[in-house]
């Protein structure tokens, strides 16, 4: 199953995703997608270091489906977070 790592920036609270170079990006389209357990372990290690350096908080991974070459969250919660729009 394809997975993406997300968190919140510690200073602003903004939703961010772990990018391919270990940076935190604000768009899910630029997130690194882990396709296997080994890739997921590497992303988790990078994320843990970011937590230790007080860059992000509330880190977790969630499942995505690749549609048209881009990751699309499987859950409504993550779709809302990715859209960065209020729910009304």
C-alpha cells in the first residue's frame, strides 16, 4: 500500500508532507510516496529527526492511491487536510 507522511509545522500549525529531499512541503503533490516497508522506515526516520529538531509535530503516515501520477488520500480526513479548505 502506498503511504505518505504528514505532520503539522510546529510554529504555524500548517499541514505539511515529507518531501523527497527530507524537507517538509505544503502540497501533497510534492510528497514522497513510500511504496514498501523499507521506504516507509526511511521516511519515519527522517520524520523522527524533524520532531527532535522541533520542526514538526503530530507526525503520522496515511494511505494514498496514485491517480494520474499524483497521490490522492483514501480517507476523507486526509482529503480535507490536503485541500487546505474549511469544512462548512
